[in-house]
């Protein structure tokens, strides 16, 4: 059979070449490394086997992704070799059918790709069983693990990708266009997936993931319990099945399209533009060749002598000519147009989409938009990964341009240095990048215009895009070009360049952490409105200068190895390279090497000499050592800090601060304290420890930050003593991670973490189980058990706080407390803050050119410090703050302080954080401006209310369930404020927003709420449960329980609260009949599932209707290992019938009847008589218990009306 | 200025010895390098055009060492490879202008003049704005000539230039070359004997990497005077004739075979003397009747 013959020939042909074998080797290495480094580190943390189905599936997905970019040439070659090599006239005129030709070629490519993916599995297996793995990490061997990963993930992936690569290459007649097919597949699905995800269409987003990275795997990581990650086998079901079927469908469609459009025909070349031009040219009359020939033959033509220049100027012109030709070649190609026009168009959409957060618009300031447009080249999850991918392709195309056209003999014999070629092509790429950047700038401005924003900061745009982002790309362009030159084989060149890119993005996996070792890397710049670029530019510049010097060396290598000869052996190339070591070139190389050493030396001096270089391993080792040396003192009785007094001098001009502090220490234990343990912070100097005003002979371990102070006179129970100290923070130069941005001329912000703490600090311990095992530390849970009573004991009640802060005159300093005094002294401005009640150990000190807005709420003075340029948000924030103070005081008890501070601080971002009496927020929060229209959610208002809720927090223990005690309660509190201030409808909108899956996707299994730690449990399920309880028991009862909880635990000698205390208070406050519900909500994972199937109505006359609703109900309990079990349901559930809501109404549902009826498991029929025309009917229509609210809400169903007569 | 090639050898990684100690002296004017396909012509041409390095030997163009001073050679070189492609989507004029710049003609106005003159000279003036992708084989070849002529080369290497040309174009092309021969060293490689006989003042015959004969075409033909014999025989007799005689060439003629043999005296009855031509020289050299192969065999019969 001919198909078989074509298949065999193609397979044999490709396998005779080096590329497939290099690909197989690369895939093996990738499989090995992924299982070793990728899964291993995660596995150690999560405690699953590195050969569990979950781990192997993860590695398989990433392996697929790597293959997609590495291996495109296989299908590309199969699809386009005949056309590219000029064999097409011979091949196309043989008596084969399209089916045989395409089928054989496609299947051969597919076979090689199957081999490549099998090699990934082989790499994983070898990695698991080769030496060097902790045997405890290896589970039993199960062949199905590898088979399922291969068959369900890798195989469909490679069928789809091979189909796309093959289609594109057959269509274009260019083998490497298959790579563009790969990149497009990846990019489009990625962009589209993210877009759909953000639109809340997680279901569709999952479908659009061709490889399984974004959604399938993140789903598994997120939804599978620890037990399942160890033991569960990947199965072809549910989302995975849907996704795989969808993409196999796509693959079939692509293949059909290839088959349908392919012709055994001569390619006239060029796209429609070229065809159109040709047609125009053809219609122009041209003189006949014959006549012209005779005419010319009779008149001899003298070619004038022209002066020729071979000097520097001539070469510069030649370089520019090649650059412009290269630019034109790229810019007029399809991928080039996609980059220069397609991507900027997408950028407009991306910016439009990103200029809102959680459905609330953000003011599209230039900084905000720039954040969407800029990313380090090494950010593998950034959407701009497409740029390096395209650069690799363009570099290859440019480098091979002459050879692909068969023109290289002519051009290579032209005079001039190889520099002309190297630099010309590089500048061509650079010109493409400049054009791209310009288009991106245009796209950004266009998006701002569309969003009705016109305060364009052109200077910032130019600096950020051309000055900072462009060099990132330029450095990579040089690398891609140089690699193509060195490798000198087109497909391998792509593979090597992509591999280099993978190395850059995943450098830590390969053991490279220091930015001096990762090509092009360095700390990224940072810009905020308050601090501008701060001091982020200097480290950026020095690292980039260092890499630019390397890039020059790469250019030298490219020039030495520039292919300009028919001899492609390495011996010949090296001989040529030796001959090309001209003095000029060696001078350039020397200068670049000197620059590498100079800039590298300066950087190294900053990162490793001025500062200790702290990589992850070093930090772990320090933590281990800290625990080894000092954990013995964990139980040593220690006094607590009862009062803190600070005198802070901030000197932005030297990027330094000096904090002279004193603690009043009180011995609240029952025994005398004879030794004081002081924990000191990293990165600052803590000096001058004095107790009771005298120097103490402390043994200070500066490296690990621990001082042991023997007390000459022991501190008796109840006694107090004063500990004074000086903390100096002085930023010098920069660290490997960038410059310290704490102290700046505007936008200074630092945490209390700089100050010393008393006693052994358990939070400094290594928590990862694997690291603990590796270093021989005793195993311990990530967080103490809920039932660990030792943790319930309160060790202190916070400290009174006062601080005097000195700053340059133009700055306003902010610390917790009321502003007691401010004055000027010696040209410096001083402020004195003092709290009216104790605060905790965590707080923030800031200083900036703030404006302040003051107001009073009850007895509380509210001060809001903000960037004077941003004030549109203040009123909303103030309203929420005031409403919160009023509501919480009434419902949950008094606010402890007579002052409240809200302060804006860098960096950007909308994040808000509450410390006692202080709420701080990122510079993005003021940009968050909700729609002022009915039916829209005022999320910023809710977020402020939530943070204010933390101010009424219960003192809680550091045990499981801790975020339920803080976050869940704060959200429940916020609902009470919103209900009072904005009405019930706004609460329901908030709940609808919270039920969307895209900030915190729902988790069905795992720990119950009482022991909850996960963000979904704390930010979503906890509030849902409390809200459901308040719906059933009444908000008053729940509020009362929370009030009692707070009162009880704020008493002086009360233990710290846990979820058990919360549970007890709730249980006391609600009727006995609701105890089962409380149990279902908190003690186990219960899920209520309701579905309204159909509803019909018949008129009863007088405008009354009888509505019959058929509904289904189900109740499921899931245990922590992930097993789900249906339990009988017999509860009172909301059911209702709704009229059509008037347009523009605040509420979506207008109830005709909404009542609670007894609902049992299974299908049931409910009958309602209503006084009004019914539109919808539903069961649990407001999702009080069923927390899944999808776009097509299955709890509601339209009512079918009888046909009108 | 002369081109001196001394003992140049070149082997490919696959073991093929493409050139074995080739020595030639190529003076000003047209020089023909004649040889069958695979003789090593293109390898030699590429070495001269700086695109390949010789394993051994030296090549000098006047004062320039061709093997090491590549850029100096390139500045004075015009090269028309045997096979070359073009960028399909650019006009001849733009492409030629680009090449002119690469050849060092940096001044825009001068470049324009040169390009225009060359386009006229190679008769592409009327189609100068057409995309090269639409050019016929002959037009493409003439475009290649124009590129080779840029910058007034003193060393012009043209590798099998007439292969794809129709007869009229070939004539024109050869005329163009002979004009150039007045100002440069022109090395023309070909396997078409007529190209050499019509144009070249000197020639060399190369086969299997060796120079078999270096001569002036006219003299070489004259030297064969009286030694070429012809006879028309039946096809069946051919084997016997080939056994007994030094056959130079055979040609089918209306079902019978015309045989030409080399012999100092009449090989026998039925043979008549033939007027020798360059083709006889070529085939005699290849067959080892004359030239280096003959002397290596210890002289012809």
C-alpha cells in the first residue's frame, strides 16, 4: 500500500537525521529533570509520591509543553520538505493520492512525536528509580500511572499539535512555520483561556486549554486532596474527558482542512499581496525581450566607474542596509505581521480587560497599563512569552534567509566583514522590536482612550517601554541569533534556542539561582506613583549592563563562527574563526570581557560582599541552624512586651533609618526569669541592648539573630524591666534581588519586623516536611492541631505603643496611634503618635508626601493618609469606615481605640491590610472605582468594611482554623455593614460575586471548616456558612454569638479563641433544631445540590396562577481523603416563584412567593399559588446552601405559561 | 595580474578527494575550465571565490593570498555560482542596489548609475521593477551576471553560466564575458566545449580532481592535426573498434555509429582523417591520449 510506503520512507528519512534523536534525548532529559526537580520539590512539600499519578501527570503536561516548542520541526519537515527543497515537481507528479501522501507523511511525523513523548515517560521512570531519591518519596510501581498520563494527556496533545504543525507547514511550504503553528496554538489558547477564565467561564476556559497547563493541572493540584495526590489514578472523565474530546475534534477538523485544501500543484509563491501585485505588474505592458536585446546589442553600454568604500563608514552603511532588508523581510512575513499588528490589537483587548479587578473598573493610569505591557523575559507565565518565542523564530529565519533562498554563495562572496552580517541582522531584529514596542505603546494609549482616560504620561511610557522593556528583548534577540549562528542547523538551532529560553525561565530547576548566572536576568524595575522608580533602576542598570557586555561577547562569537563558507565541519569553522581574530575583533572582545568583569565585579560586590547573598538554600540552612541551636529555649519562661516606645529618625538622603526603642518587659509567668532571649531581625543591625539602663553582657549570634542575656537580678513574677536597643537600617547598593526600597524620598514604608522580639521565634522554623526530614529535624505539622491546648494559652495582650518619628520637612510620617504632637526642629519634622490601647507586634511605619483627611466617627478620630494626586476614593472609603465603626460597635462591642489610621503605601496593587488601629493599602486601591449604577457591586466599600471587621477581631490561637477566625468572621461582619448601609440587595450581589469560581475556585473535599486553612474555606466557605446560619437562625442570633465570643476572649485572663469556641457560641445561640445544620456546615464537608428541572403555570383567574415546579435535591458529604457519600436530605429549603423584575431594578429576583419548605432527597414536585404572572421558579434560588452559582443558574428555571388563547 | 594556483588539494569529509594537487596559472583574459560533471570544477571555483578552504596549496591573485586574505579577494571578485536562488519578493533593481552597497558602492547616486547601467547591459532594464520571483531561468542568470559585474571585478569567476540559457541569450552572454576579458581575469567553468572554443584564449581540462591538460585551445587543436580519424560503422562493430583503437568519441548517426579515434597514423582501411576540433582535444585528454594522463601512462600509443 502506498500510504504505508510513504510512511515508512518518511520515518526512515527523518530518523536518519540527527534532529529527531536530539529531540528524543532532549525529551528524555526533560522528563528526568521534571520528575527530579519539578515534582520532587513540590512532592516533598505536599507529601505525595514522585511516581504518583498526579506527579507523573504534572510532568507529562510540562513535557508536552516543551515538546510543542522543541519538536515542531518534525511535522514541519514532513509537511513542507518537498516544497522547500524543490522536490515537489518530482514528488507531486507521482501517481499517489492526496490521502496517501498526506496520510503517510502525517502519520510518520506523529510516530516520531509519539516516540518523543514516550521518551518523556522513560525519563520520568529513570528519574524515579535512579539513585538520589529519598525512598520514602517513591510509591509502588504502577504501570497505569505512566500509561494514563501518556494516553490521556500526551497522546491527545501531540495529535492536536502535530495536526496544527503539519497543517501550517503544508500550507506555507516552509518547515519552520510549524513552530509558528505551535506558538500560535499555545498563545491563542492561553490568551483565550485567561480571558474566558476572567469572564467567569471556567468551563469554557478549561476547554480552550490544548495542553492541560492552565486548567486541567491547576485543577488537579487544587482539587485533589493530599491522599488523592498520593494514590488516585488519573481517569478519563469529567473535565479531562471533555477537554480531550474537544481537542481531538479540533485535530480532526484541522486534518480535514489540510486534506481539503491541499493540491498537488505548483506553488506560485507569495500571499495574496504578492499575487495582487503580480497581477498589476502583469497588466503593465513590457517591451519585448527580443527587441530590447537587439537595441541594446547595437549600443554598447558603459558601466560608469564608482568609487567604492570599504572602511568603517562603508561597513556601517552596509550594516544598515542589511538591517533594513532584514526588518522588511520580517515585517512583511505573516508571523511578522502577527507580531506587529496582531499582538498590539490583542494588547488593546488585554488592557481593556485587565483594567478592572473583580468586576470593578480600575482607573487606567499609565503605570497601571504599563504593568500589563512589561515583564521580564524570564517570566514564563507572562503572556509576553510570545515575544522571545517569536524572536527565536525570526532570528532563525533571518540567519537562514540567504541559504533558504539559495543566494548564500553570492552574498558570502561579497566583500566586507562578518560584522556587517552579524550586526545587520541583529539590528534588523532590533528594528522589529522597536516597531513592536511602538505599536504596543499605541495600543496602550488606544486602550486608555477607549476607557476615556487621557492623562497619558508619555515620558513614563517611553522610559518604561523603550528604555526598560526593549533592552530585555534586545538581550534575548542577541542570544537567539548567536545560538542560531553557533548551531548552524536550522531545526537544531530552534531547539537549542528554545531550550536556552526554558533554562532562563526555569533556571532554579537547573540549579541556577543567582541573577549573575542567568542570561539577561536581574531584578526587575518598579514604579509607583508615590516613589517613582525609587532606587530600582540602579540594580536594573548594572545587571543589564553586565548582560549587555555578555551580549557583545556573544556577538563576537557570532562573528567568529559566522557561516560564510561551504565547509560546515567544526574543524573548518574553527580554522576560519582563528583566521577572523583580527585586532579589531579582539579589541572588541577584550573590551567586552573587561566590561563583563567590571560590571559583574561591581554587581558581585553589591550582591555578595556588601550584602549576604541569600538564596533559598542558605535561608533554609539558617532556619535549620536557628532551630537546632535555640529551639531548646522555646519553653523557657520569658517576659512579654507591655509597652513599646520608639524614636525613629528617617534619612531618605542616605536611605537609612535609626530606631532607638525601649520595651517595658513584664514577667507574666509564674516563675522568675533569669535569662532573656531576644530575637533580632535580619538585614538590619540591632545594637546597644541595655536592660534597666545598663549594658548587659549578652552573647549575641548576629548571623542567626539571637541574643541571650543573663539577668544579674532575675525578673520576679509580675515584675517589669526596661529593655532599650538601637536598630539601624541602612541600605547600601543593592542585593541580588534588587535594591532595598524601604527608605525613600517619597513612599518610605517598613514593618515592625525590623524590631527585636522576645523569646524563641517558632515562625522562623522550616515548615516544609521534606526539608525537616532532610536536615534531621523532628517532624511536626505545618500548623499546630486545633486540639493542641498549649496553643490556646495567651502569652500577652499586646503592647501600648508610642513613637516619635523624624523626617525631612516635606514628609509626613505615619505610625499607629493618635497624633499627639508635631513640630519642626533643626529643619526636620517630628511627629509623635501614641495608641490609646495595646496593639500587637505587627504594624507598619510609613513616610511620604501625604495629604491627610480627618473625620470623627463616634469617639474615634479617623485619619486617612493618601497620595495628594488621588482623592476620588476617599469619600467611599470614609463612608465604609464610619458605617463599620457604627455597626460593629453596636453589634459586636466597643472599638478598643480612640483613633483609626488608613494609610496608602507602595507598592502598587489593590491589596488592603489591617493591623490593630491601622489599615494600610496599596497604591492601586484608590484606582479601584466601581460603577455607579443600580445592580453593580461596590466591592471597594465591602473590602474596607471587611478590613474594618478585623479591627473587631477576636484574639485567636495559632492553630488550624485560624483564617476562619480572622477572614471568615471579617467577611461576615462586612455583610452586616453592607446590609445596614447599602441594603440587602447589595449583600446578595456580594455573595453572588463570592460564589464566582475565579478568585478562589471551590474545593469540595479536604478539611472541614473547623480546621480550615485554605483561602477558599476562609474567604468563601466560612462566610457562606455564617450567612446560611444567619438566614436560618436570624442574623441577630449569630451576631449575638459573635459578640459573646469577642467579649469572652478579650477578658484579661481568657484563653485565645479557636473555631471550637466559635462553634460553641454559635451552638448556644441558635435553636436546637438547627444544630444538625451547624454540624453540616462546620464539622463536615457538606454540599447541597439543587436543580430546578421544569416549571409550568396555569391561570386560576383574577390574575392568580398555580405554578408546579419539579425539582431535584441531593446532599453529599465529602471526607478529607476525597471520598464523597450521599446522605439523606430532609431539611427546610427556600423555594419560590418570581415575577419578571422591572428593568433597571436593583434585584434580579422579584419574589411572588419565597418560603421555606421541607425538601427531601431526589425528585419532587412543588405547587405554589401566586398572585401575579410568574416568570421564574426555583429551589434555593438565593444559593443559601447550594454555593455553586453558574452562568445558567440551575437552581432557577423559567416558568412555562400555557399558550394564550 | 595573474592568478596562480599551486598544488591545491581538497577532500570532503565523506572521503571524496575533490581536488588533487591542482596547479594552474591563469592570466588576464578569458580562461576556460573544461571538465565533466563532478570533475572538481565547482570546488575549485568555490575555493577561488573564498567560499571554501583548500586543505593544502596556495592561491595568489597578484599580490593577494586568496586563501587567507579573503576580504581583499572579495573586494575585487565577481562570482556567478553554478546554482543560485533569489528572494522572490523583491525587484531586480532593489536587489541589485542592495548588492551594490554590499560591494562597497556606498554613494547613493553612484550606485544608482551603476545599477542602471548594469541592468541595461544585461538587458533587464525593462523588467527591472518586476519581482525576481517571476523571472525566467535566463533572466535570473543575467541578473546573476549583473551582480557578478558590480564593482568592476578583476577576478571574475563564472561557474557553468550558460547551462540554462537559450541559444540567443548564450551568445549575448558570451559576448558580454569576452568584453570583460579585456579588463579582468575571467575564469569560466563549463562542460560545454563550444563555450571555450569560441571565447577562451587559454584553457584547462580537469577530471577527477586533476588537471589533465593546460593549453591554448587553438594550439591544442592544431597539435591534434592529422591524428584524428573517423569512420562510420555498424553498431555491432563498435565493441571491436573500441578494443583495437583509441576511441575519442562516438556519435549515433542515422542508425549507424560515427567513431573518431586518435592515432598517429591511419588505423587502417575505411578510416579517413578528420579535421580535429576542441571536442577531440577534450575527449582525447579525458581518454588519456594526450595531456597529463597520457604522460603518466608513459605516453600515448
